[in-house]
C-alpha cells in the first residue's frame, strides 16, 4: 500500500469519526475536526449571504477600482512612452545642434580670418598712403626751404651789393678797381648760390 493511500484513508477515518466528546465546559461535539451540522448550515448560509452582499456592493467598487488602477497604469505607461519619444527627439535635436554649432564655429572662424585679413590690408593701404603723404610733405618742405634760402641769398646779395657800392663811393676808387670789386663780388655771390642750391 502506498503512502498516499494511507494518508487518504486516515483523513477519511478522522472525518467520519462519530465519537461523541464532551469538553470541560460541557460542550458536546461529534467530531474533533468537523463542526456540528447546524453550524455548517448557518455558517454556510451566512457565508453565502456575505458573498452575495460583497458581490452586489463591493464588486462594482472593486471593479471600478481595478479599472481605475489599470487606467492609471496605462496612463503612466503612455506617459513613459511619450517621455521616451520626447527624450529621443531632444537627443536628436541636441546632436543636430552640436553639428550646427561645429558648422557655425567654422563659419565664424572663417569670417574672423577674412575680417582680420581685410583689416591688415586696409592698415597696409593706409600706411602706404600716409608714407606717400609724408614723402610729398617732406618734398614740399624741402622746396619751401630752398625757396627761403634763395630769397635769403638774394637779400644777402642785395645787402652786400649795397654795402659794396657804398664802400666804393666812400673810398672813391678808380674805375679799374671798381670793376674788379664788382667782378669779385659777382664771383663770390655765384659760388654762394651754387653751394646753397647744392
């Protein structure tokens, strides 16, 4: 005989035992494991009544609560899916923005290099113009200085001529000496003019 058969037979014997037992309080029971028949009937009816009431009143609330919980969970799942989609879109936008930033940086660097080159070229042009203007001004100043020196030389020649004439008149020199003095003065004036123009 198997163990399963032995256990099954023992449980059946316990349930079918009709031994009457009286405890210390005077309560009589017919089985050590099963309640009395009346208790089974009343307990069964009470349980059925409770189940019917629960099914009638608590069932809809329980169904409604379960439906609300299901809707809430579905809403959270949908929100999570939307957040995931938004995150993916945002990540794509960020990657695109990084690419755009790289292109913009390259464009700005090229533009800055072109502006720097234009500034250097403009500075060189202005510098060349200023140098040419300074050269022209210096040449004009030299010409003005030459003219002033020429005028000063003429004035000096006139003054010396007047002084020589006065001296000649004052000393009453003869014609030969007078002619010699004039020629000497002219030579001296010529050599002074040559050195001034040089």
